């Protein structure tokens, strides 16, 4: 398990991570999300003992990783697929890592096969595509068969087959009871993969919930209903203080559960032709949750007016 408690990291006047607390539990694929500059990579580096916190703690299996004698057997991580000697072959890179961790050479061949590098493992890394470097980085993370896996943007540069493979790998690792934390900007991919989400903005925790809870607005149900008398149902819902809006095709979208809307329609004697939960995309939910935490906006359509940005 990964435990982050009151974690803070300052670089001079800049606060990269601000009193951040969350847990990543075994058997669950946890997505770590946030806008650019939110502090995700800095947090991961502190968990791995690569950066020292200004205050707070980051524990893996109840210990600071810097105090563990064989950290590669505790945590496998991919933070930067480019952090490899370009003159070595992929296989030689893995052999060096295996020797450092006291692992048998046969383990190198096992992970090469697992990640699908194949014959490319004998080529020099400087000739690798980004996708191949990602596979090599994942192989390195898996090398010591650790209980905790951390991946920063693992699907960058991968083709569709590679993305699907990573999705299945993350699921497999969690199903084996391992602790899995990964970051990504591909919201559609995270929506299909992650069981739980930790969302941060400007170094602070915004949400720590299941993916389903985030998609439902952290507990707020949202349904679509169609009836021959939408005006009557609309008025009744408004009188109850329920949030409701009309859609272009004559249906109503209601901030309530299907049971609540169905029971009200029945009490009014209104037939219902459609009553279904409306699921927003993770991209929509992410933008809604992090809109005020985005530091860099596109010039054409800023999500938040500059006057509302918090100076830090």
C-alpha cells in the first residue's frame, strides 16, 4: 500500500505539492490525475524517495522507500522512458538492472517476452521509438516482481495494440493483489481502466473517490426521462426543488435518481417512455473538478477567466 500523509514540497516560493494526503490500496487500479503542473510527478518522486519532502511523509508498505535495502523488489516504477543509456541494448539495460537487484538473468528474458519487445530487445535503445521505450520502462518496473507498481503516463507513444495491452496489464497486476498507481492525460483510457481516482490541482487534493463516484458527480445522480407531458413533470420537479433542464429532443435531464423520478411520475399519473441514468464522460467530470486549478489555458477558449486564478 502507498500512504501519503500531509505531503508538501516547496521550491523556493513555489509550492509544488501542498499538504497532500491519500492512500493507494492493493487490488485496485488507481488513476492519478491532474492538469499539467498539478504536482503528480513530484508526488511520485517523493513516494520513490527521489525527492525529499519539505514536510509530510510518503510510505510504501509502511516504510519510507529510502530506508529499504532492496527497493526494486518493493516498488517497480516508470517515470521517464527516456532515462536509459542510449548506447545499450534494451536487454543489456535490463541485465544491469537485474544484477543490481540480485536477480537471475532468466528474469530478463521473461519480462522481455511479457512486454512484447521480442527481437528489439537486442537493438540499441537510441533506435527505439517512444512506444518501445515505454515497453522497456515497463519491463524494468516488472523485473523484480514487486508488490507496488507506479507508472507515469505509461501509454504515451503506444499504438492501439500497445494501449490495450497496458490496460490489460494494469488490470492483471491489480487482480493479483498488487498496488497499482498510474497517471495519464488520456481520460477515456483512465475511464476504462481505473477503479479509483486521486485527482489533484496545484498540489492539493481535489477528489479521492471511485471512478463511478466521480462520474456521478461524487454522489449526485443524473437521469434522463421522456414523457408525453414533460411540462407537467418539469413543473412538479421544480416545485420539489429538484434541478431539471429540458433537452433539444423534448426529454428532461434531472439531478435525481431513477427511483425518485419514476415515483413522482407515477404519483402524477404520467406515463414514462424513457428513464435512464445519464453518464458523463471522465473528461467532462475532470474539467468540472479541475477547471480552477488549470495553470495553462489555450488562448481561444480559457476554462477560467484570468481574474479567478489564484496567485501563488
